[in-house]
C-alpha cells in the first residue's frame, strides 16, 4: 500500500512539476516575443484562450505538485520512519501559505526547508544506529 502511494505521489508530483515548467516556458516565450505590455497581454490571451492549456498549465496542473508532495510525505509518515507528523504539518502549512499569496513564497519555502532538514537529520541518525 505504501509503495503504491509513493509511486502515485511521484507521478502526480512530476506531472505538477511539468505543468509548472510549461507555465514558465510560456511566460518566457511571451515575454521575449512581446514588444510591449499590450502585445504581451494579447499573446497571453491567445495562449490562455485554449481551455486545455488554461486548465492543465495554469489552473490545476501546478497544484498537482503539492498533491503529490503530500502523498509522498504521507507515505513516509505511515512507515514511522524519519518523517514525523510535525514534518507533514510544516509542509501542509507551507503549501497553504503559498496558496494564500505568491508574495508568501519565501515563507512557504522556509517551512519546506525546515521540514526537509529535519528529515535529513533523522535519516542520518537512523543510518548511524
């Protein structure tokens, strides 16, 4: 069960990462091609007018990364290994903070860093014993 959850979490997180990379690529191409703000708005309008692109690249796709991340953390918590409930809570809080505003991305990143640093310390402690 845990392996299936981890496998599904990995696939879902990678799909979300791919959507985020596609979004960044679109943003860069539009930025380089547009001569001014009006042309940039028009090019974005053309790209985002396709319902599948809007849904997969801008609306739902990037969120899949966070869903996959939670599934991966959940599979680690369930094995009672180096990941504690506190780690899962810090990651969940980091996701929530980033969802509130993109201006809070550094705060969410700091929460991720704290959570994963504790995982690294616990892994090293387990390896030593």
